[in-house]
C-alpha cells in the first residue's frame, strides 16, 4: 500500500515508495497555467511597416562644433564667441534649409548649469540635431 497500512510484519521499516500524488498535482497546475498564458504570448499587433530603399545618401550635413571650457567660455568652430553672438549664430543655423549637426564639447570642469543653459538655448533656437563629444579612455 502507498500509505504504509496496518500490516504487522513491516515492524516500523521506512516506506520504500515515493508519494507521487503531490508531484502530479503541481505538474497539472503548471500545465493549466501554461495553457492559459501561452496564447497571450503569441498575440501581436498588426502594423504596416514602411519600405526602405537601399540607396545611401552621400551628402553629409554640415557640423558645428560648440566647445565650452572649464571657465564657461564658448568657442564656435574653435573661434571664441560671447553669449549674444551664440544666440545669433544658433538662430542663423536653425534657418538653414539643411540643419547642421551641433557637436557639443564640454570640459570636465565645466559647471552643469552652464552646460544646461547652452543646451536650452540650442533647443530654443530650433536646432534638433545635437550630440556630445567625449574623449575615449
């Protein structure tokens, strides 16, 4: 018998069979859970993806390098400028038919407030392509 029974000749010997009922119960519960959740994982949203051409554009947009040193001085393509000039040049660059990419280089000691102010002025001027230049280690 699986539960040990009341046999007198066993004399308290340990049971030599594994009780499989709890293992089968757990297996059936997991089977039901997987049967319910499996259809949910295969559900997908139907969308119409655009097609892309294989032609590559050889034209590269102009790039502007805006550097900020540790004291907060600004350099437009390695030429020192002041705050008023920066606003004028950013506005001129935003009006171009092909907007240039702005590469922002900041010194390690540059205060975050100066950097955040320059980024805000770039966005206010209307330039949308801005990247950060860092030194690889």
